[in-house]
């Protein structure tokens, strides 16, 4: 029989928990005897004393009444068990066991495991109303605030109802967390895809300093960043990208335009270069004008091909509005930044 199954000896050294451990050991022995198919009171008594160990055997033979002749029809196994129970149970400290019960919290445990721990410890506390004490401990030490609210609303006192509600709320919370986790993973994938788009579209930008594609003017790697223009003498761009007019060319043509030799840009690293356009100031009295129609209204225009945008003054705009100009695609909040090109006379 010992080759088929066996049990650990009972440890009698720790007196603070000996009563609790004896109860658990006896519960295991009962199952062991069933599995080993030990039948008959005498056989069960012999197995009990054998597997409990020498220390328990010594205690048994020193208990008063162990050698008394069995009464007629009595069960010698139950008599031996009663003697040992009466020896170990008085060593149980109810104050200590109840203190352990009150200190149990759910923590990282699942709700079902938390209730099981309470049940096992409550069995050692000899409470007259064990379920009531367990319900109170669940209310105080469970993790779920929703459970506490429901218990107060419905005035729950049944351990079975509280346990079922706690398990249901826990399953809902697990499902909610999983759904949020899946949604966060999807959003992360979308964000990573969106984040890649700007770098891919950088090829569409042309640097106004050097004329090359793939970067903007404030890029530290721009080859024209520290170059001096051979046309206007200003540092920061190549001659081929210079927006200034040649003085001698204007003099030969006899035009009234004065020399435009430099750009006052006042670099602002906070602005996106692709959103910046340059506006050239001209003298309307000296410049040739051109008549054209804009939105169905005729206007006189001063042509300046060096400008990045076309501009009109406020009075002209009000005049256009009075004449019911046909306006398409109006942006009330433009992101474009205008920088002035000034004349040096």
C-alpha cells in the first residue's frame, strides 16, 4: 500500500498553527484512506498512527485513556482520532485566527480565489454567523467599488448573491480592459502609418535657398545655408535662387524701379518654410500696369514676377465686394506667412 501512495508526516514543532494544520492533515488522511482502500476501524487506526509519524505516535501513547479497553461496538479509529483532536484543538488561538481572517484582502487575486481564502480561514475562527462575517469582509477588502455600491443599493446580505455579483463584475471589467487594449493597438498602428506620411511627402518640397528637392530651407544640411549670393551679396542662398533685381539691368532699361538688393527675412524657426511666401513692395507711380478681369470685375494690376503671391490692398478688396466680385475658395484662416522684400535706395 505504501508503494502505491503515501503521506507526509505531521509536523508538531510550530505550536502557533498546530490546531489548523492538524485539521488539514486529518482531512488529507481521510482522502488517503479512501484512495488506499483501507477498510476496518483497526486498520484505519494503525494507518493513522503510522503515517502521522513518531512524534504523533509518542503523543498518542502518552494521552490518558489511550490504553482503555474499547467499549462493545465502539469504533477504535474514531476513538483514536477523538483523543488526538482533543489534544491538538485546544492549542488553537482564536484571537490569532480571527486577526488573520480580518487581514485578508483581494489584492491581485481573482474574486473567486479571494472568497475561497476567506472561507478557509473563517472555518478556523468558530464564528457563530460565518457567512455574515464573510460578506462584511468582502465589502471592506474587495477591489471593486462598483460591487460595494451595488451591495449598498440592494442591501445584500446573502454570501451567494454577493459572490455571484462580484464574479460577474470582474468578468465585465476583464472584457472592458481587453476591448480597450485591442482598440489602443489599432490606434497605434494607424498613428504609425500616419506618422510616416510627412517623411514620404518631403520629396515634394523644393528648398528656396539652393533649389534642390527633398528638404526645406531651414534644414541644417542645405548646401546654400552658409553661402554668399554672387548677385545680391546676402548670405544664405545661391545666385540661381536670388529674388533680388540686378541694379545695372534696371539702369540700362531706364526703369523707375530702384535697386532691390537684400531680403529682410528675420528667420523664424517656428514657421514651416513651405507655408512662407515673399511679397515685393513696388511703387505704383513708376511701374507699368496691366488691365485684367478678376471674378468678373476689371482691375489695373502692377506686374511683379518675382513675388510668390498676388496681393491687393483693403480699399481694392472693398471695391471688388461692392461690384459683387465672384470669389471662389475663400480661406478665412490661412496658414500662409508673408515676408516682405524691401527696397534699399
